[in-house]
């Protein structure tokens, strides 16, 4: 093995250079290890996880002067809808079914607005019961489904009318009328003359009448939008058909005599009826003709000259 020997003058700079290189290597290792800790650790994905639920995307912040989607949902007014339905069913027992329908509606929080019954006796009549039912909107659809299941449906129709704008308009007019009445009452306390008092009082009375009409309309709309209306007609079983017996045709001498006798009786009855109809007019005409005849004879007698008693 060969060995190299450096002069003593060169050994000190070489040692200093070696120390500097070692320091640089240590600094590079520490920086690489720190950067490895800061970076996120990537794991191998075996396959897609279909059971995991993806997080909902965060809503974008609203810009200044704009309204977010959540605020629009909060500001959206509730819909005011009037629900109506007409249902006709056929059942075996009309009275029992009508009582069952009334009980179901009452149990759901509604009531029977009107009821009309037509109970037929015998085989040739059809019993009917007509009900007008008021059902709360919250249970309107389930209760309507129960009513359709009471019998065989013959006719069924539904209707929904949106009156949100009308409700909002009436509410706004009510608020305006109340504010106007408050202002007029404040003005009434400051009126100094009798004519001023009377004028303000008349305006208050007029506004009060309008307000009462608006409040009644508002109450009616609130009731109509709170309760759905179902017109239920319950029909009984179909009536038994009426079979008319056809008269049997008869032939022969006896049948001919019977037909002739019936024709004779009909002719006599017809002639007597005609005579009875004309007779009153004939009596009146005879009386009038007799009066005219007697009057004419009297006039003729007066016109003839009287003959002398003795003639040659």
C-alpha cells in the first residue's frame, strides 16, 4: 500500500476545507428532512369507496350588495293555495259509508259543512248522500286517499288555486287602513272646530267600514287556505230495471167484437165530449137569436097601418 504525505504547510487548509464540506452536507440533510415532514403523506388508494359520502361544497360567500341563496329561501313567502275536490263513489250501504266518511274527516280535525240525504225505498230507487267536507290542509291528501277507498270511484276531480298574491294584497290593504285610522284619530284629537271634528269623524267611519270588509275577506281567505273542500257524493247500488209486460195480441171473432166495442165507446165518448163543449155556446147563441127575432117582429107590427073597422 502506497501512502501520500502532504507537507505540513498544506495540511491546515485541507482540514479547513473538509470541515466546510461536512457542514454543507449536514445543512442539506436537515433541510431535506424538514421539507419531507411539511409535505402531506400520500397513501395508496386500493379502489373507489362508493360508500363514502362526499362533503357538500361550501357556499360561495355573497359579494357586497348581493343576496345569498339561503337568504332568498328565507325571504320567499309561504304559498297560499285553495284545494278543492269532487268525488262520487258507489257503495252497498249509503248511510254507513256516509257516517264513516264524516267520522274520518272529524278525526282528522275537519268538519262536515253540509249534508243532504235521499233515501229510496224499494228495488227501483237509488239512495244518495251528498256531503261537503272541510279537511285541514296538513292532512288533506291522506284523508282524500281514505275517502276514495270507501267505495267504487265513479267520478273524481281535484283543483288547486294559488291565491298568494290575493292574500298579500288584502293583508297590505288591511295594514294601510289601520294606519290611516290611527292617523285620523290622532288628527281628531287636534281638531279645533266642530266642522273639523265632524269631517275627521266621517273619514274615520268610512275607513272603519272599509277595514271591516277587508278583515272579513282576510278571514275568509285564511279559512279557505287552511281547509280543503271535498264534495263527496255517495250512491247506493244500481236500481233494478223495470220490465214492462207487453200486451198479448188476440185474434178471432171475440177479439174483433171487443175491438169494435172499444172503438164504439171511444167514438161515443168523443161525440159526447164534443157536444158538451159546444152546448154552452149553442145556448148563448139561441138566446141571442130569440131576442133579435122578437124585437124584429115587434118593430114590423108597429110599422103596419091600422085597417078601418067597417069596409064596403
